[in-house]
């Protein structure tokens, strides 16, 4: 299989300087999907140099807002033109279902359109009342400069758009490093940026591993902003390298997200069915490989037995298989490494006293096709408690743990008993209670009687170790801008502070 050039620097597609390549695997059958360029520090340096020149000497940072907005809209149109092709790329690369891939493309399109609208609707700055008619004072926004963007393997296209769209809307240049495991849709997105007319050097991509490419981008002296989405351990290391160079940083580091279900949400058959369905949705979409997955079911004790029994019954019926096949509801895990991690988490939970209600193993070869993929059965672990590793750590797999409560205060305490704080949900038929609990949850996004939807116009990010900063919404644009106060004295005269 021949390799494709997946490094884009200063408007040119290139092989790695070293000539190295990497196999991108199809997680559904563990075969080679594509050979791509395996960049290194030298490629990262070249990409940053190109972005630096484009920012310091090029036209993009000084391009009129209307032109930047129009380009983002052209990209949105190209995304919709290539919707099926990109969805297929995303499905085959990550393992998710084809329909999930289509939803991702639509969400990415919406992100580009949103930031196109935001910059167009802004005024020329915020006028500040200086208390004198002889002073004109205004706060304006300018691009940060060169942005280094690191994205994860689970939602490569979506996470790329959350960074690229606001970075370009603000007038920045960038270098993006997608996960080495799932780089293909990001490569396609950069091609669409070029097709839309983005000047050479504004958008650069280096495919390769976190070490050395990501680390080099984090520490590079010519990078002004470092934005990372991924795991806590690697993110904090990269963030520390970026901070040492006094860069602006934005980190989204995952979550361990509670789904709190009160008994009154299950008082009717319709309510019970909805709560169970949403618990499945919260935990098992994309085989649980979601930073906001509702992996912790916190259920009121009085309905626990019936709820968990029905949950496990339905989870056992989830159809596994290649994401592009009709009828498949969950694809494989992304890699052998991730499959090994999931198996280890389940083993540790059982050793610590959890009760296996369903799953807990790879499916039988006769139950899934292809049998050689990285599949793991949706798993429900009952009788869990806070001392368990599976409760404390982000498992990033199809594992749902069950904890119980008897009072509202206990439910809130359990939900907040985590070092993360990305997202959470509360299900209750009592509107006052639901809103009261939502207000007490220390998580960046809280859903009431729903799970997983997000809006590009609403900020996304977390409390605690879930990260620093926010993506999406007006704040997501501000992450990529610097504020400048311009104070103009309309009637200058001597101050006479000094007598001489």
C-alpha cells in the first residue's frame, strides 16, 4: 500500500522529512486502512515557521471580518458537499457508526457557520466611558497569533472544528496535530480549507505522535497559544511545557460524568422507558469513547433493581459490528491498546466487589462481524462505590457503573465526588428538584431529562481537572483573541506633574 502525503506546510502537501510512515488501522478488523506521513520535530518546526510568517507578514490577520466570515461559510458548504465521503472516512477511521459520522459532519458544519455569524455580528469594539468628553476609549480584539492545536482520537473532525473555526474567525494562523490513531478526516478538512481559498501558511497540519510532534508544538517559542483536547496525564504534561513558555493555554482533559436518576422520573411507564433509554445513550454511544459519557449511573435506591435489570437486558441486545454495516448500533474500540485498558478496568472492578450484570468480555466470534476487530460487549457493573478504580478514573469504553442514593443531598454529593467536572445529568419529574440539583452540580454542562446534546453557541468545558478554558460560544472565540484597550486623548495638553 502506498502512503499519502499528510503533512501540509505553507500550502504544500509533503511526506515527513524523515521519510517515516505510519499505519492507520481499521478498528473493525485490525487491517491497515492507510499509510500516512509520520512527522517529527523537524516537520513541526517547519509548520510553525510557516504559520509564523503567514501571521507576521501575510494578509489573513488583517483580512476584513466579512471576508473571514465568508470563507468559513464556504468551508461549511464544502463539508456538506462531501458529507457522505467524510462520514465514511470518520466511521472507518474511528470505528463509530456511519450515522454517527454523518451527525459529526453536520455538527462541524454548524460550528463553522456559528463562528462565521459571531464575528460578523460584532461591532468595532466596546466603547468605554472614560468620564470625559475629551477622551475616546475603546476595547478591541485582535488575534493571538500562531496557534498549536492538538486533537483526540475519538472525535477527530469535531474537535478539530471546535479549534480551527474560532481560530480562523479571529484571524489566527495554526498548526494542527490530529491523533496519530485517527488523522484522516482532519487531513480532509485541511484540504477543504485550501479549496475554500485560505492563504498558504495559515492552515498547517503535521501528522505524527505526541512525542515528538505534540511536545515540540507545546514548547515551541514561536507558538502563541496551545490548545489541547485529550487525556489528563498527557494533557497536563503538554500544558506544563506550554506554560513554561508563557503561552496562552486551553485544555480539555475529559470527565467522569454522573447521570443522576430520581425515582420520580420512573413513576410512569413512559418516564421509566425514557430514563432507561437515555442511560444507555449516555453510556454506550461510540462504545463509550466520549469525554462526556454518562459512565456513572447514580440511581435512587427504591427503583434500582427494576431499572438496572431493564438496563442490562437492553444493553445485551446492542448490536455490535463494523460501523458502516446496516443495523449496527455500536462499533469497535479504536485500538488494541484501548481494548486492553477496558478489559483491565472491568477486571479491577470485579476484583473490588462489583457485580457483573451484563457484558464484561469480548463478544464471541459468532456474535460479531468481523470477529477480528477491537470489540467489547456493553458492560453494566452494579454495586459500585467510590473507592473503586473504575469509578474514579475515565475508562473511555462501554462500561456503565451503578451507584445508589436515598436522599437528594446524597445524590449531589456522589455526583460531585470526582476530580473531574465536565458534564452530568439529572432526571426527575419534579422540575424544581431537577433545577435545584442542576444548580448544585459542579460540572461545566448539566442536562436535565436529556443526555449528550450540545449547542455551538453554548460554552463547552469543565470544572476541576476537566481542564482550563472553554470551547464554543462567545468565550470559545475569545480564547483565540487578545483584548486591547485604546485610550485616545482628543485634547492633549501638558500634565505638569513635574515642576521643572
